[in-house]
C-alpha cells in the first residue's frame, strides 16, 4: 500500500470530525486514513474489513497519560484486543484491564508484563483464576463474596495476591440502560448501601495471603458528563473513611473504571478529559482532606475512548431496494460484525467513498445481510441518491466493540483487521474463513 501523494488532498472538514485525525479527502470522493486510501484497503483485503489507525491509538494513549499524569491508565481490553494492540499499549506505558483467561493469555504470551494487568469480571471461572495466579497477574478485582474463599484457597497459605473490591456506588450513568453498571439493579459489584461491600472487605482482611490495595467502581459506558464521576469519588471516599475507622485501613488505590463517552456522529457530545481530570483530582483531594485520609492513587480504565475513534469499517453495497417509502442499502456485513445497533440502538454516519456520487442526498437505512429484521447498521442516513451495488461505504468510530463482539451468525466469517500508518497498511487479524469454521466442527 503506497503513501497518498494527491494534489487534490484537502484538510479535514467538519463532517469528518468523528474520523481519525489523519483522515484526508482525496480526489473523486475517496478518503485516506493514515496516509492510505480506504478504497485501496478494500481492494487489498476485501470487505467487510476493519481499518485501525495506529497513530490515532497511540495519540489517544498519550493524551490519557498527559491528562492524568499521576494516575495509572489501564486499557480496557474488552473494547478490542489483538497482539498488535497489546504491543502498542506496552510501548505507550499503559496497563491492561482484562476480564478472561483468554484476554490475559493473549497479552502475556505477546510479552506484556503480567504485573501491569488487572483481572476483573462478575463471574470468574476457576480457569480464569488459575490462569491469573499462574501468570502472576498484578491485581484481581473481587466481584462477589464467593470469590474470596476460592481465591484464597487457590493462592494457598504461603502465597500472595493483590486484590481490589468492586463496589456499587448507586449512581446511574451511561448512554443506555444495558451499559449502566453503577446501580443496585445489575450484576456487577458489591453494594455500599446494604453493607455487602463492607462485609466482603472484612472477610478479605481475614485472609493474610490476600492484600487489599484499593476499591474499584465502574459507572457504565458512554458517559459524557463529569458529574457522575464526582459523585462516585465522594461515595468511594466515604466508604474508605468508614474502613479506616473500623479497621485502621488506608487503601493506596482508587479505581474509577472507564466509560468515557465518545461521539459516534458529528455534533454528538463527548466527555472532556481535561475537565474530568481537573475536577476529579480536586474532588478527590478535598474529600480525602475532609475525611483525614491520604489521597490514593487514581486508576482509570479507558477502552472505547482509545480504540473506538481510531477504527473505520468498510463495506461493499450488495443491493439497493426502494419499497414502502423506504430506501434500504444492503451491505456485505451487518450484525455479525457489529451487533451494537441491535443491542443498544447505536447510530452511525456511513459515508460513500471512492466516488462522490450525486449531489442529491436522500435518507436511507443501511442494513446488513443477515436473516434478522433487526440487522440494521444505520438509520436515516443521507447518502447520494445514485448509491448502487458495488459502492463502498465507510463507517467511522468502528474500533471498539465491533470485532470483540462479532459472532459467527450465518457462518459468514469475521472480518479482518488492517492497521494503517505513515502511508502503509498491514494485516493484524486475518479474515475468518470456511476452513476455520469447518475445523471447529468435529461432529462427523
């Protein structure tokens, strides 16, 4: 893949505000990301294909480090993980937040230091815990009372493991009911209000092989205002103060999770990280001073905010159907490579690339190829009225929770991932093919 040297390249425009910062417009309506034509990526790797701007990922890591200089930054691997991503996080000085033995093994076998990894999850399997202990994971976040005895037994009387406790602060925040995790009515964590968190902490303190290093909370995802985080700081410090009074316990860490909201379409709000860092730090210092506590080290876990805006998904149009007053543009992917619109009602802004198309724009619904009425990728999208089979559509903000949530529905195979940087493209994850699917099927 060659570097784009096109005299018609223009600077980024407002309607590309949610695209990677390296995005430029080329002649004939094509776009380049990382100096590489998206049309060329589609020709080389086929469609659907995910395109990940490596420089954008790294820049976002550095923004977090610069904005939160005193905090520990853990990349939430569930957003998107592959060996290259592990390598980038290591080089950029971030830790990892994983939630399965699979994510943990991939990271460690890629060379990531296990002591910089935190394992969490609401229902860790024995295999998850055994793998974490075998590989020497840095911290394990305890999510339920039953984990305490199991973990202590697995560590053994002569062993040692650092742990945190996930606390439910009773705060509702997030972009959709299904991604709000800080309230009492969901499966994560231990409640402050009913005393479960305090009881679990007392049990941990009775296990000498478990070292409690701090408290953990996660309010939800796609949070675009600072206020919920400030409320969480106050409630978490309040609990820390009670633990100090009851046990003389001074915890050195406070993990506020992630959930930092990003814009998926131009004009949508995103969380202001500079404001978040300044106000959270001030709130933490003030709350600790009032409680007479030493200020703990802050830990945050961005995932979507690092990977999401760095990714673009490319699709080929298979058909255009005008019926019942609606125009349906069907593409060669869908809910198997992006279930988020069906799950959460997420809205995207696809764009025609490789050609400009008619100046007349019409509202269309971009749908997938799967046998589900809910297989819709984008609704009420303005596309040229001459969009037709063979056209190439690009969907920005596709770097998080696409491949990581992709399925084998209709056995179409999961798409590949290509990284672009400095005018070159390379394959990170190959396309899942029929041989992969057949080799897993051992029924005959």
